[in-house]
C-alpha cells in the first residue's frame, strides 16, 4: 500500500504508524500541516474494514483539521489520529495509555483530543503519559459537544440573516437530522428561539424525547430530505449531500454539524446552482476544537469558558465573510472557505 499515491494524500508532513503488541494497539497519526502551529485534532477509534481504509480516513480528517483550525483563526495546524478496533470491545485503559506514549514520541508536533469512539475519560488516561493532550474533564474544557452545538446555532443565525434577511429565528422551520449530543443541544437552542423543528434519528427513543421536549415533528429517516423547510441541519453522518439526496431538498439553507457533508466537492456547486446556501461544515462545526484550543490560554492561564464561547460565537462573522466572498467571486461557498483557509496556512505563519 502506497501512502503517497493515495487520493487523499495532500502533501502531509508526517504519517506515523504506531503499534503495541501488549495492548493490541494499531494506530495511525497523520500530521497534515503545521504552518500555524502544532497539529491539533481528535483521535477516532473505529473498526475499519482494512488498513487502507484507516489510512484514508486519517489523511482526509487531518487535512480537514488544517482547514478548520485556520478558518477558526487558531494557532494550530491540522492533524488526526485513528485507532483500528471496535471501541466497545477492544478499547482498554492500557491501550489508551499506549496511544498516549505514541503521541508523546512526537514531542508536541501533534496534540490529541477525543473524537468518535474515544472520550474525555480516555483523554485523562492519555494525560497520564503525555502532556500533549486537550479536551480534559478536570481543569480543561471537557465535553466539546455544547461548544459545537453553539457554533452551529450561531452559524444558522448567520445563514438566515444572509439568505433570508431575517434577524430573528422565531417561526423558522428547521429540519435536524441526528439527535446525538450536538444535534440535541442544537434543537434545545433553536426551540428556545421559537423555531419549528422536524427531527429524525435512527434511535426512536431520541425522536420521541424530542417530540415531547421541543414539540418537534417526527420524520422517518428515509423522508428527511423531502421535508419542506427553511434550513436542513445534518448532524449525523457525512456524505448526506449527494446525487440522490440533493435533488430532493426543499430548503434555502444547509447548515449542520456533520463532518464531510458533501459527498464530493461538486455537490457544493450543485447546491449553489439550486440557490441553496451551504454553510461549509468544517467552519460551522468548529466550536468543539475552538473550545479545547482555549486550554492553551495566554500565559498558560488555562481554560476560560467565557472566552472560549466568545470565540465560538465568531463563527457567525466568519460565515458571513465566506458568503460575501462566494457571491463576490461567483463561486460556491465551500470553494470560498477553502481559499480563505489556504491563504491562512499556506502563505502565512502565526507568530
């Protein structure tokens, strides 16, 4: 298997394969770009079908973190790590400690945090063997999902302001796909503003709870793309905007927390051609990484929640700048976001 010929290889600076026979650890750490600072990104544990699939995920996710951190104006580059294995049966304290030792050997080039399949408790284990970790519960930022949800909320406000020329969400119709930690908290914030919610989730109990808590309208998972609304907020799986789903959308805005919402970049073009305003996912869902970045506060004063969430709120203005540039240059919003990010990490270095 050649890494350099991988479709998702994008001049990555460093790719590390780490193993530990005693714990069964098999992991990949991908560092994409450190022009703005050490690579910051989460650790995903997933039962990948093959090593090649794991490599592709690490390459793709680490590149995405470079763009996300640059547009969030963070003094960090992009990196990501993946552990091959089922988090429910394979993960152990010893395995996470071994992962921490692998991170420590990079001497600060990569800062690890939680992601799918890992948790803030796992990061506490990692902290026992390396200081290059973020997202800690004790003395740190803890669970990043409230900050992620806040960023999506203010991002929806920005998109509604720009496309619908409304400064109030009251009476707005929003379809939320996925009621995990982020999707649920987003629904709470939207409901508090008088938004009419339609919701879908593969777990029936989550939908029933949303109906009871937010007076939401339940929608079958297969029909979520057919609901007429103002905003579609994908907060579950990636690649939900594709050749099959895009023609079915009856919304003015797509703005949600899911990663890699576009199956391909060309779907950003297709959204624009249909007059649908797309809030690029790695911009609107950056609240979590912004939050954990504040564990590295000025003069090492530590995490300040108020300052972190004030930074998260700036996602609103970042999106407005992207929308304006897209219109000014006649390009899709995902292309405009990429150009701004690349200007920040390819041609400048944070002091």
